[in-house]
C-alpha cells in the first residue's frame, strides 16, 4: 500500500497529472471502497481517502490484483490533503458519500460537511468542479441544505447524484430510509 499512498509523493500533488486524460474525483471517507470501485469502472481517476485501514487496504489490493491504473489512496485524515497536499484547482469532483451522521446535537460540529469543507473544496476544485454529497440521515440532509444555502461559495444544483450499491446504500435501502443526494456547484 505505501506505493499507492499519495503521501509518498510529497506536496504538492496534482491529480490531473497523476491521472492524465481522466476526470479526477476524491472519494472522501471511502469506507470499504465500493464507491471508489464504481468510479474507477466509469474511468475516473480516483483518490480514495479514509482514516480506517481495512477499506483502504481492500482498495489497494483491488488496484494491485486488477492492475487498475486509475486509483490511488490515502490512509489518514483527508482534511490536510485538501488543505495542503493537493495543488489548487486540480480536482473535478469531491464526493462525500454517507458521511458519519453524528446525530447528537453536541456532536454536530464533528460532521465533515461544514463551511470549512466548502472552503477546502473551493481550494482544490477546478472552476467548474462539483461536490457530491449523499446521506440517509434526514437531520444531516437538512444540515447540508443549510450549509449550502448559507454558503457564498457553492449552491445546490437541481442535479441528482448516481448512488452505487455501497454498504451504506444497501443498509439505507434495507431500513427504508430516504436517501438525500446533493450536487453543489460554485456560485
Ligand atoms: C459512514 S462511512 C461511509 C463510507 C463510504 N463512503 C460508503 O458510502 O460506504 C464514513 C467514512 O468516512 C471516514 N471519515 C470520516 N472523517 C474522515 C476524514 N476526516 N478523513 C478521512 N476519512 C474520514 C470514516 O472513517 C468512515 O469510513
């Protein structure tokens, strides 16, 4: 895995140069990597990031066994990658699929989707870059709506994201939860 972790490259990393002639996407909080797999099959250049090793190791194994040229990983916090490691404006899409909901009000500030994340997205996304966010938590969906409505950087488009059958998508379907999808673009 160390040979696939973008940490080996040192900053700054330009995703466009890492994946020439491909649309680039960050799967932020990739979990077990099912969304990354889906994006890779569509031909995107994907950077999968997660703090937990089982999913990142699973993705690294897939990359090795299937000789995928279009997936790289980072095991660790994605925030410094957006803030410091990536070159500005080198990412086409930032995807945050089923982020941890942190349902208790006193934990809401731990939610990954905040104004600070939009500022980092503003740093790394291309001028026409977009943020895709998906949740099956109604309260989190209202939170995302509020963050976007208040943002001076991004707004909610009328587009709906494609949602592959990740573990969390299947769980949401099983529990008959509504799935809320957002695609945000620059104002
Ligand atoms: C609920 S899981 C969803 C996984 C996956 N996106 C899916 O749809 O199956 C949320 C994931 O985000 C990861 N995560 C949360 N904050 C993170 C951060 N700052 N940097 C990297 N990963 C993060 C967690 O480790 C967890 O694997």
